[in-house]
C-alpha cells in the first residue's frame, strides 16, 4: 500500500510540515517511502495532525493509478465555483473540462 505513504507525503508537503512534526522522523520516512504500512490508530493520528479526515488519506483514483489531488487549489476553486450552479450548468462545465487538452 505504497499509495498511503505517497498521499501522506503529498499532504504533509502541501502544509509545509517537516516529518519530525509527527513525532518520529524515521517512522514517517519509512511510511512515505512505502517500507511501512501504518496501523489504524497511527493513521488516525497522522490524519489529525494533517488536519484532514482519515478518508482523505485513503482516496485514490484506481482507474488511472494515481492519487486524487483533493488539496489542489484549482480543484478547490472549481468545487466552490460549481456549488451554486444548476445541474445543467455543472454538466456543461464538465464537458468543457473533459474536452480540454491533457498533459502528457
């Protein structure tokens, strides 16, 4: 389950937190590098320290094999923008986004 460590690193770096902020630099390094899978209580502690729910650590895009960027500023801005749109307008925005060129 290397993706859990990758997700933790992604969220930790987005918050500019050093590994030592979690109490044990070596443990977090092993976790982020995929050498260790945390038990649930430790995962809950890490999620709390990151200021997210435990579910945020477990979200992945299995279809494409990469992590969803739930913390990405663009994703958050689009989410806020779409909040007040009608369903028809939301679908139109999604069509435009789907038609946008993909990065390689």
